């Protein structure tokens, strides 16, 4: 008996016609040979996405399925929506053992794209699929597994499926950010590749880790603060609020990011921003290199090596490039910081000694936190260094911390007077 295809009553007639004319469902049934004889097609009540749920043998599933799935196959085919397999996670290790013992897995979420070499694309449940594939290839375990298969998704529907499906093993906000940014377009990624934040064809991190790839949040934060600094470059620095911004993460709409893109539509070709990006990456490279011993690839002090990627440092450094965008002499001194300091440009060992009398006992010194106070202190430090030059010193760090608290007091008093 052949599989019969039924359409749920809530699916619009024109959608039914388009789906049947495309032949996608028929191709799926013919290729994957689901065990159900009656294949029911449903429409998601929120997005209208069409799908079916059925069971497929492991061997057939492995032969025609891939977790290498682009979020936007037309605009960004080289960049993936899925996070990497967390192979050392205890839950995944257990999945592998369970699969070898014949465990039946279900709700592996896929999209079917007829005509591809492996037309069934995993968009949710790649760890379960990985366990199934391993058990089949290594032990010929050919069990039955449940799949939820979507057809003819548009980009918004595909994003929705990705978001709701990736909820089992440590879904990070960085992955969500990467997915949302991919849907928005390739501009941020292309810019990061141009300035060196990312390698050629490299994508943003799906989960932040020390020494790893830059995240969408960090890249957005850098760009946002450059322009926030520009907006204040003509104001009196000592009388102006200069606390940098850190982009929100894990949400579809990031208001400050949307404002910057709208207000500065030519930002991707802005030479000052591009120069700032390249100079910051040079600082990051110098900072990391300072803590790698000759002939070794291991970092002697990971905390110090990654100091430039602390979000307070990154945000403040970029903010100051914007403030100094009209002062090329001081801006160059700011850029020259990468060539100062022994052994490292940011003098991490000095930073951790920097503290204020109001700091709590557990405060570890500059460069470990990312809160507004930390960001504000680093702006003062980079500002003074850009004036004096020569790199950081104990006195400069103390002066910057004092300057931040003095400015905070002045602005607070001003606000209270204005409220009278």
C-alpha cells in the first residue's frame, strides 16, 4: 500500500495547490519512505508554515539528511543557523550511548528541499541526529525515529522554526543573535571579515568562549559605540556623560543597533570606522601574542591575553575612537596604544591594581567586569592615554578612575539642580 497524502482543513486552498504542484511532499514520501501510510500535512497556526510528522528508519534518515543547514540559503548560503555539536556535553554523551542501545528519538525538526544531494535539512535536534548517525554508521543500529518535516519555508518561517527548535542543549544568546543577524542581512558579517574580526568565510560565534571567535553582540557593540562617540565629539568631555553602550543579546530587535543602522546608512563603507576596526583587531592580536610563549600555542595567562575582548574594554576603546574622530593626532595616539606596554599593550597586571575606595572588597580591579561603571572608567583611561601617549601607567590608571567618579558627581549634582 502506498503512502497517501492528506491536507488538514486549516490549510488555505491556494497553499494546498502550490504545495501539491511543487511535488515536494511526494518527493519526500518517495525518498524517505515514512512508515505511516497516511501522511497528514498541517499548517502552523502562528506562521502558516506547512509540516508533517512521521517516522523514518535510521538508515534512510542518515542517507538523506544533513545538519549542515543554512538559515538563508539564497542570501547567505555559506553560513549556518545551527550551533556546533557540543560533543563533550554529558547529555550528548548519554544520547550516543542510548542510540547504540536502540533508543528511539523523536521530534527531529527538518526542512525538506527537493533536489539537493541531502534534501532533509536538520534545523532542530542535531544532537539527536548526530547520535542516530553515529549508532547507524558504527553499529548498524537501524531503529525507527520521529521527524517533524517542514516544506517550502520562507526566511521568516525558517528563522521561527530555528528559534523554537534549538532549545535542548545550552542554547546560547550568541546563537540567537547570529541567527537574527543572518536574517537581517550579511553586512555586519562582511564588515567584520573586512576589518579582521572574522576570517574569510568565518561566521560569528554560536557560543562565546575565551579566545574564540567574536560574537554578534561584541561586533554590534563595537560599531554602536563608535557612532555614540561621534555624536559627543563636539561636547565638553569633562561635562558629558561618556558611559558606553553594550548591545542587548538574545532578542530579535535591538533598538540602539537599529537606530545606528538607520541613522548612518553608509556605515559599512565608512573609512574611519573601518580604520578603527582594523586597529582594534591589531590590539587584540598584540594582547594575545604577548601571552603565548615562543614555540608554543598555549596561552600563559588567558585572563590577561583576552583583556581586549572584555566588553567594557571593547566598548570604551571604540567609544573613544568616535570621540576622537575629528582629532587625528590624538586618535593616532589612541591607536598607537597597541605598540606600548611591556609585556602587553593593556598592562593587564597594572589594571587589576586599579580600584576606588568605593569598590567592594571582591572587586578584582579594572578589566574583569562589564558594568556601566567599568565601561565609564575605561573611557576615561583611553581618553587620558590618547592625550598623554606612551601607554598605561599606575598614575594614569588612578587618574582615570578618579576622573570617572569626579565626572559622575558633577553630572549627578547638575541633574539634581535641574530637577529643582
